[in-house]
C-alpha cells in the first residue's frame, strides 16, 4: 500500500476527518468491535515464499514419479511461449473487456479462441469459454432445455466422467420436471449402449450427453448416438476432456452433434491440482440465441477499421437479470488465452502430430502390458487412455507406487461394477522405456 | 492478402481480400491471416521406426482428414502476434482502473510465481492424498482464514467464480428448506443488486421479489418485514450495497428474515470494504460468497479465472458442495460421502491456482494488514468523492465505504453522456469507472479506487475528471469523439450485435 503518513493525513484533512476510523464510525459499533481479524501478522515476501514453498515440497507426488494419471485432466508439455504470453500483465491484470476501445488485445484473442474452437469441433459458433468441462456440460443441458422446453428426459451416458454427471445433476436439481436417465455402457466394448439409448429415444427425450473419448478411454460411436437422438427429435451433446484427441479423431460437428463442450486444460494449462481449467462450448448458428456465456464479435470503429467487442449481451445477466440465459459473468479468459496461444503454436500439422504421438504411445503401452499378460478391460477403440482388467487394482497401484510409478486411477470408487478396472493414461510426457517397469509392477501382484 | 497487416505502413493501393472487403484491418491481423501453408511452430519428438499412424491404429473412419483453417506460423510469429495484442489492452498493472464493484487492486507478482511452483502447478488432481498433503493443508488453512475473516463457521473453496458461488449458496438454501420439509419459492433482492443475483435465483429455481431501497439508498428492515413470508427462502443483500454505503439495518434485516425462517445471503462482492471493519457472520448472514479476484488480489485475467468460495454458518455446513476436506490421524483427504450436500458444481476440487495466490496474499498482509487495506480503500473512495463533489456530486448524502457513486449534470447542460465521459477518460490513460450502475442512479459513475493506488494517482484522476467537465461545456465534440488516442476509435457495438460475426472464416479463393 503506497500511502505515506503524510498522504493519509492530507487525504483525511481534505475529507474533514481526523482518524481513519472516523470514516467507518457509521458502521454499527457492535460490528466494529468484533471485526478484528485474528490471523498472524503480515510478513515479508521472502517469508511468504518460504511458507508456500514448504507446502509445495510436501506434495511428494508432483515430482520423482513416473505418472499415468489422467481421467479428465491430462499431462501435456506446456511450451514456454504459452507461459510467456499469459504472464504478460497487459493480459493478466485487465478486466472483462467492457470498454472495447481499451481491450482490443483481449477481445481479438477471444475472437481467435472462438474461431479455433469452431475449427476443432467443426461447429459454427463457439463462446468465449466456460469455467471447466463439467460446468460447460451442465450449461449445455440447460441450453438444450431452453431450445426444447417441452422435453424432460436427459440421457447421460454412464461412461461420461463421474464429475461431469454429478455437476449436471446439481445444475439441474432446481429445474422443474427434469428426469435424468443413465444410459449404461456395453460391458464388452466400453462404449455407450446404443440399444439402451434407443429404448428411451422418444418424444420425451431432451438430449444425450456423451464423453468423446469417454471416461473409460473409449472413442464413442458418436455419429450413431447423435443419429439415435435425432430420430427422436432430441439434441446430441458431446463432452471432450482430452482436447488433443480432436487433432486426430473426427470432429463432433462432422458426426452430427448439436452442442460440443469440453475441457481445454490439455491446451497449455498446468495440472494445478485440478483448476483453473477452461471449458469450451460450440454449437450451430441456429442455437446461438440460447447459448450461455460471453461472445466476442467483429465490428468496426468510427473510422471504419476492424475492431472487436463483446456482443449479443442481451442474453446476459447484467441486461436481462432474471431472464438471462445463465448467471455466468466471466469466462476463464486467461486460460482461454493460453489455449489460443497453445493451439496457434501447435498449428495445423503440429496438433495432428501430437495427437498421433499420443495414440501411438498409448497403444505401445497397451501392447507391452498385453505381452506381460495384462489385458484391457474393454475392446473399443481408444485414444491415449485405456482401462486394464486387474484382479486387484488397489494392490497394483500400491506395488507401482513402491517403484515410483503412479500407474493410473482405480475406477471402483465411481463405478462399483468395475472393481477390476484401472484407467491408464499415456501422453507425450511418457517415454517408451516406462512401459516395461509399469508392466512389471502390475504383474507383481496379479 | 494475408501480408497486408504484417507491416502497418503498407499503402492503400493493395487490393483488399474478400475477408477484408470494406473492413480495413486495424493494427494487428488475425492469427489466421498470418498463416502460411506448411509453416510450423513446434517440433515433436521424431517418429521412431515402427510407429503406427492414427489411421492404422484406429481405422481411417474414426479419423478426421485435416484441421482446415488452423494456424500455420513459426514460434516467433506467434509470440510477436500475442505480444502485439497485449499492447492494445488497458490493465491494472499499467493504468489506474477505478472500476466500481470490481476491486482492481494490485496483483502481487510473487503470487503468480508461487502458483507456478512445480509442487503446486504439476500436481495432478487424481494424486493420492498422501502424496499431496501440502496442497491439502494449504486448502485447509485457506478455509480457516476465510472463516476467520468472514466470521462464519465453515468454508468451501469449490465454486469456480463469484457467480457460481451465488448459485452454490442458493442451491444450499433450497436444500436446507427441503430437508426441513418446506418448499419456499421466493428470494428477495434489493433494487440496487448486481445483475448476477436475479440470474442466479432463476437458475436455482427461485422467483425474485424486488425490495425497494429508501430515498437515502438504504434497505429498511420495515420493507423486508413487509415482503418476507413463509414462501421466502432467502434474501440476497450486497453490503456495502452498490451505492457503496453500509446497510445500517443489516442486523435487523437478518432478524426479520430469521423470524420467518428465511436465510440472509450476503453477496461478498464488496468485501474489500469489510476486512477488519465488520464481519458478515456478525451481521447475521447465513451464507456469504467471496470473490478471490477482488479483495484477495488474484489477477482478473481479462475476465477470469477467479474463484468464488462460500462461507456458511453451522446449520448450512451439511449442504456445502462436494468434495469436503477432512482431517484425521492419517492426514488430510477429500470426502464425498455427505448425503445432504448439494453435490458438485464443477470437476475436481477448486480453482487451486487462484487459492494459492489468494492464500499468499493473506499471509503477506496478515490480519492487521487486511484491516488496513479496507481502511485505506475507504479513505481513497471518500477522498475522490470529496474532491469531485463540486462537479460530480455523490448520488447519496450518506458516508461512502470503499467506492462512491457519482452523478453529473452534463447530459442536461451540454448533452454529454456518462458513456462519453467514460470514453474520454481513456484518452487520459485512465480506465473508466463502472457506468450506468447501480440502475437506481441515472447516468451513474461508480468509482472504486482501491487501497493500492497512491494519492498522486487519485489526484491526477480528479484533475482528468475536472478537465473533462470543462471540455464537456466548452468543447463537447472533443468528449463525444473520444477516444482519439487508442488503437481504435469508438467501437460500433450496435453493428456487432445486428450482424454477428463471431469467428474468422477462410476467404473464398478469388
């Protein structure tokens, strides 16, 4: 705080007060009397660094382990240039770009983000970002509800991440008359059971929500799922947690999806213990008016030059108040910027090659495990994550941890029916020579 | 003609491309316009012999053909592009940013460094608890610190933003009443409320009743008593309210609500006035949400990410969102077995990166420093208000807290609007205040200087405002044509809405 004693005195004199506390004398006395904050006294920057670094050092899992953790957040290399851009105070310490003339940097970057997301998803419009993939999925269901208010049944694939399903349930808990149905996955392939979906595909069905790839690592037959939904007049929503996959697998828009959402953490954001990430949402132009969140549009300034600004904000809370499409005020703008820089750096060929490297490494890992007699639980196609069938996944995790390996995520806590399953994620951060020790550790307890 | 924008001085004799037809490019071309087919920005590790392609592994029918239109640039081009964009922005680190209700205080740079420590940034959210005890303890300490600061009993750091914190709080109110076998449909909101309040109510399934503030700008307990009924679930109150004044009857309002079984939800958007001054828990609040990007100094990021923790009294603790942090002899771990919880609002635990920054801020200031921060924020607002009183009188005669709402007569005297005043401030290198808000003050200018701006800065702001006042009377065109010194002149927002262009499209081949 920059105030010298002299400044404070001069400012008080201008106001006509004697003491700082005179300025709060009107606050009820009983509140003031008990307001002191009982925390340690302030300290130096060096002390703060020491304190937080000591906490960081106690996160022993963050270094020294070979990791195969995924399940919704993925380990990818973050190019230094991404960090260099988002560290710029011009971006990091600006506000939501209400004053367009003073925010052309932020608004243009968001416009570029929107464009990149439409290209990745093969959709027509994308918003300026959401909080994360799970809340974006929940907002997508609410958007579907606004588009078709007379339909009531929301079909969630059981192979959608547990956090996503739980978030959707919370967001819908206050919506009148909504019924949530979980569509099972096929016990052999790990893909959503389309026959089961077909049985509830009628005039009451509002939408389907499908992970792509799903929580078991499987690349879902999204086209057939969308077709089934459309036959009943319902909307198809896809959710992608591993964005890198979209560099290789067919885009949701090509497969008939109506609203494509996802998590953009893979695009240049650190793991950071699960947040902040960045949600994305893309859809068709015909659904634009019911889309939640900020949008940036291209326009002109008074001199005819191209310019960008927030637009279509009559959908939003600060204008429409209780009739708004959502209560969301901000996006995760700085995270969306990181994704924009990341995708620009990767580029058309780089993103494809990275995706190819992920899929190749993951399949090589699966082959090495298979050669040691460790089988996959599901037969469906996978991108960079797959599920193993193990007699005792917890014991395997412990054995691997003793060898400084984090072998994956046991699915049993979220899927009691999968007490035999371990989810293993392989990215470009893994090396081929890590797969042998992984197989050896797991084989030890099999 | 992608080359047109690369060098700003290119003459106008070039033929514009389809994309640019009638739309001259301003300073920085779009990243897509800088692309050259075949150029690359990154190198992947070389492919090994025997590596199989995606199409071989998955089958061609699962693979897309290409990423049409995706950028193709070198790393230096990408870096230059985004650094140029950065130069088109106003930012707190560069400019005075007295945006009311947004608390644009200095964001200590060390906090960004701390969040990037490998032990924090590199931690996977599915990390077993025993390998992440430092992070879990940081979360526990932050929960305890916010409980102490707010005078509440329990805290969840789960919500991703203030607006999500609001929704979280309202869903908890709903769950609480339902558990007691009551279905209440209404929430009272004052006419001065932020727009998120009514929007959150709708999402939480409540109908909004508007409470009128009195002529002095305060809410009266009598008005609350008039509106409250057995069908009212809660009232959302921002304190200080959006006029920047402290609700004098807040304790009576809480009592009036509690008498009828309704909750007091305190919107903590203006917490920067209250640190060490008055605790929401002592006012009678049952729930308060905090915006860590405001009072607790995490960077606003051009519109997020923030974090919106909720703090509650004991009786609401069972309803807090999942997961909950617990502590036992084995250490800290997350627990999702809470049958009464409203559930999850997002994936994983919280916006941990923002929690780290805010915790570092709280450590640095300490209990005493936080109390001083609010006092100096209040000093700044009252100083600006006093100095501007002759030209821009306060919209209320009541004492201001950390922000002041001013009005003016320039619309009447010179036909100059608040928007035009705001745009003219940009030419002085000052980000304008929040304008036309609260809605109850016509042409409002809502000014929140924060405690991290010096007296000299506040003085120069006052001088700029005085000069604009004179200009409006003597040379109104100068104000109406502002800004003149920015990368673009006045942006046509109506055009953007009338004819939405929301993405770049590859221009058709000539």
